C-alpha cells in the first residue's frame, strides 16, 4: 500500500543526496583552493599510506603505472566515493523523513525526524572523521596539514572546521532539496498543490548539472596545480651540471597537490625537549646569521644510474644555531621535522650538532621554489632526501625513537650508500670505435663523507683506472664530477663500470640490492659495442 509513495520518496532521496553531495564537493574544493584545507583523499592518504609496507607500496604504485597514476586515481575515486555515500545517505534520509511525515504530516517541508536524522548523520560523520584523522588513539595527527602553511595547531583547527562546514553543507542542502521537491504534503496524496513533484525534481536535476559543472571546473583548477606534471622528475641526460638549475632539480613529493605556503601565515616552531620553545616568522628567520652551503640530495628510491639526485647551493640558518638558542634538554633521542603537507620525518640527535644541517630558504640564489619547499626546508646531510623535509613548519625534540610516513612504510636507511654513475657520452648518439678518444663522465656521491677517489673499468671489472675529479664541491655533503678518457683498444663488447671511494676510504660495494627498502646499492655497468 505504501509502496508507491516509498519508491517516489526513495527516488527523491537519491536525487537530493546527489545534489547535496555535489554541493559538498564544491565546498570542499573551494576550501582546498582558497584555504588550503586538505581534501578527504589527502587526509586518508596521510593516515593510511604510512601503514602500507614498502613492497606493497611499490606494488600499489605499479598497478597504477607509477605515483602519478595512483595519485590521479586517489583523487577521482575519493570524489566518486563521496558521491556514492551522499546518494545512499540521501535515500536513507528519505525513508526516515517520510516516516516522520506520516506521523505528523503537513507541518513543514522538513519533518522533525528527518531534520534530526540529518543533524545526527552530519555530527556522526564529523566525529568519526576527527577520530580517524586526529592524533587521538593514533601515533600522530594528520589534521595538522595546511597547504597554506598554517602552524600545526591552527591547521588542525581549520581542518576540523573545514570538515564540519563541508559535512554541514551536505546536510543543509540535502534537507532543503528534499523539502523543496516534495513540498509540504505527503507523497501519497495524489495531487499536492503547487508545482508538481516531477517538475521540481526536474529543476533539482538542473541543480545537479550546474553543481557537477562547478565541481568539474574546480577540480580542473586543482589538477592544474597538482604534482602530476612534475612528481618524480629526474635530473638526467648527458649534460649534468655541477650545480643543478632549480627548474631541473629532481622532485619527489608524497602529495597530490603540493603546498602553496603564504609566507605571512607561515611560522617555524621549535619545541619538545627544549627550555625555550621558539616560533619564528619568515622575517625573523631570515634576519638570523646565515650561511651558504652546497648539498646534494638523493631520493632513497633512486635506482643505480638513476636521476633522482641533484645538487644545489643552499642558503639558510644552521640548525645547530637555532637549536642552541632554544636550549635543548638532555635525553633527546630523536628529532622530528614536520611539514605543511602533513609529511614528517625524523633524524637521530647528531643532526642537532651537525654543522652541515641547514634550515634553508634560498636555493641557488633564489627563494626556494614552491615544489622544493617554499618558504623553508630542512637539509639533513648523510640521509636520503626523505629527511630533508620541505615546507617545514615545526622541529620537535623527542625523548624516544619515532617514525613517520616513509620510515613507517620501511624506507629508513640510516645512511646514504656510496654511489657513482656515468652521464656522458650518450651512447645512443656516440658509437665507440677503436682508437677513438671517448671522455667518460659522471658523478659520485657518498652522503656526508665526500669522495676521495673514482675508478673506472672498461673491461667488466678486470682492471681499474683512476678517473680525474673535474668538479670538487665546497662541502663534504655534495657530489663530485669525474672524467676518464677511454680509448677502446679492440672491437667487440666492452663493459664499463664505475666505483667510488668516500672520504673515509670506504669503497662503493659491488653487491647489488634494489631500492627496497634501504636504497639501491651496487655499481652501474654499461655494455657498449666497439666498432672498427
Ligand atoms: N614536506 C615534504 N617534504 C619532503 C617530501 C614530501 O613529500 N613532503 N618528500 C621527501 C623526499 S622522499 C625527497 S627525496 C625529497 C625531495 O626533495 P626535492 O623534491 O626538493 O628534490 O624531499 C623530501 N621532503
Ligand atoms: Mo625520496
């Protein structure tokens, strides 16, 4: 008997749910674009990706053809998930609202039961979100990300508020749309007065189209700011410069859309086990005595011969000086670097006294580019790039060993493996011939120990000749460039290998291991065919 009305109500509920979910999507996108409030996809990634082990993580990326495909999928599927949930909740709302309407019909467009249901659902989803994304019951808080660079406490508050506003916009639009379509009367009455339900539903369909277009446009704006065009960009080719130009410096980011920090809102705080916690504005930080220092960064996922390695001259304040000013307590076991994008990494306490550890704000004479951590990043020598936290907002001294993000996944080498590679010539362009003079060029890097020697073999490792160091950096924490003039003596296959020795006399290992999980080791080998 009630079936016809119930079906109609369900249909209107689904439609209203769709309108409301699209409206919420628009609100979320606007909050992300204008206020830097993380999207649910970003919060979810920060919360759960650290718990995916290195192998599963690499499998996952592989399934989407790499990080870029995976990030695009995450963004799109999260919005699909939101729409689906919104539509289903809309149907539930219809069922609840209609029951109330039968009990006390004809009073308002919103039945008391329906209104209560909407409030409870919005509140429940908000509370669940806060429980999931806050630090309550979790080792850390992911609400503290702010893509405008707000300090972590303010970021947590704005993210929590942003979620509430988003969810509330869903609730309000759902109730309003449902009420507007159904009108005052029970759906079981054959002809309610005013505009017929069908026509009102048609108008709501128009709302769907407009909101879908709006969210599509906003998504486009967001995607145009996303990391998709540059994530994982390598510095490769046969023309590797001693100092990598900023726009060619390799890039790795965990984010889908990197921060665009507003310098005026940004602060750097130093806290935890210190006598005098400090907070610096950008002006305060940049008025402290600064140093220029050359340093090479290499990603832990750089394979042998890969281009996830670059070198720059950085300017900034020594971490040591900033920590001294905050007067560290004794018993510090770990140092946490926390960032605006929700990323964090730790380094052991030696970093606090390392003269080469820098809080940097300039890169090759320019302000840090956005994608390299504007306005301020950490540079932690001797570690892979993951420790050099970009968009730095907080440094915390801790009394126990702690892991975050990539380290929880398992990417946690204690030191950088000694590495060397060839970059020239490009054997796709140059055919080696007997008697020709072929300058072999490359780089070598050891993390924090410098490079004392590079040797090259052109016979698959049977004999080794010393290469000439053609570029020596002004610090121990940057790469060298080398050259070896090769004159092929005979026709046929030649296997070229390079190996480096660090400043402490340690030889680059010949033992090959993949990047998973401690970074690649081994020696690059290139097989070329010598012609007559
Ligand atoms: N805030 C933040 N810092 C970060 C990352 C990140 O995703 N977010 N990625 C890390 C990783 S894995 C690497 S290899 C380096 C890369 O620095 P670059 O992009 O400036 O070359 O930044 C590190 N710092
Ligand atoms: Mo990395």
